[in-house]
C-alpha cells in the first residue's frame, strides 16, 4: 500500500492510473478502523481496479470540540488493517493539506431540509463540514465509485446531494451496517465505551429492533415514545428516535407497506454519542 500525505502528490499519481483506464474506488474514513470500514474496502476491492482510502479526522464537521479532541486514533493498526484488506493507496493528510486556505469560512452547500432534520438539527454545521471535506476529497481522488456505510444514513443522503451539486461523476455505493454479535453497530466511538457502557450500548439496536418488530401493531408515535423510554430507562440521554420516509426523511403518520421507511436513533452514554438506524417494512 502506498501512503500519500500530500493531496497534490496523490492527485498526480491517480491521474496516471486514470490515463491507464484503471477504475478507482474510494473509501473516506476518520480512522480508528473496525470491520465495518473494512467491509467498505472489500466492496471497493471487488468493484474496482484500485482501492483508495483516506484517514482524516475532519475538524470542520465536529460541532463539539470535546468530541473532536477525544476522537480515537489508532493509525498504526489502521495502516496494518488496510494493507491486509487489500487497500492500494492511503491518503493521510494533515489539516493544512486538506484546508490550504484555512478551516474558516468556506463554500456553503444548499442541503435543503437535510440540514435541519435529525442529525442536521442536533449537530448544527456538521453536514456543511462533511460536504467541505468530501468535496475536497472528491476533487483530489476523482473516484469512479465512493463507498459509504448505511450506519450514517443521513450522511449518505447528504453526500449524494453534494455529488449532484458539484457535478461529480462518482457513483455512490451504500454498504450495510456491520454489527457486533449483540447487535451494536460498529463505530469508532465504541472504543470509548467502558465495559458497563458497552453492555448498555446495545440498547440502541434493541430499541430500533423493537420498533421493527412492533411496526404492524402500534402507531408511529407510540413506537417512537416507547423506544425513547426504554433508552432513557437504560441511562441514555436521547436526542431522537424517529420513523421517517427513507427517501426524504419526512416524518410519517403511519407505517405503510408502499413506502420504504427507516427508524433512526441518536443517543448519548455519558459524552459518547451513538447513532444507528434500521429499515422497516
Ligand atoms: P467514519 O470513519 O466513522 O467517518 O466512517 C467512514 C465510513 O465507514 C462511513 O461511510 C461510515 O458510514 C462507514 N461505517 C461506519 N461504521 C460502519 C459500520 N458499522 N458498518 C458499515 N459501514 C460503516
């Protein structure tokens, strides 16, 4: 695996690969890699000539400075895991390389209501930061395909919208959420959970799974409220549990088989914020 620290050097290297008609699959990450990230690498490996990953903890997408400071970093392990998974190229830039004009004001992306719903509402500015970094990464890598995880459901929608705003040719491939044996969605932030919190954390998956199981016998509001109570009773501080139309995140009045719906949750254990989602029907 070749490691580039300079975005410009990577861009030059990839221009040559593109000239040779090599297809490029891209997996952007913030590191502290787990099997969920490696699933994206595998998918990219299967669908492209060259697999490019990036590790960059993007300061502009953290609306909470403490969350940024405490974000786990396991770079040596990450490099080893990527190499083993068959990643060809890793971009490991620093903040100056990614933001040559500084992290201050940048382009503002019109994300419509995606920016004010769910994650957008609870993490103001977050998706603008995601767009800034992904826009820069797409300019550098210019991949044929970008691999994203369903775990960050709303982020997938935001990046699809970004791609249409900037006119990138990259095709989005969304991969399913990889889970621990007890159902907890794999996440870099899980590393910060103490053993008790780790046991409790699976409650998010269990609450969403209960929504799925009861979707035909209970009303939407009842399903959401009982998920919030069960999480609160376990010690979570809940931002939201919502059942929405999977195509636009609009609230739904009732579960209907004609529409694809998704139940999403975000909740804290201490200062560790966890998110998850499950498709209904
Ligand atoms: P992150 O490093 O958290 O920014 O995640 C990088 C990519 O990995 C994003 O597209 C995530 O949606 C994806 N990802 C994170 N967790 C999982 C998981 N448990 N299963 C599948 N993909 C994941």
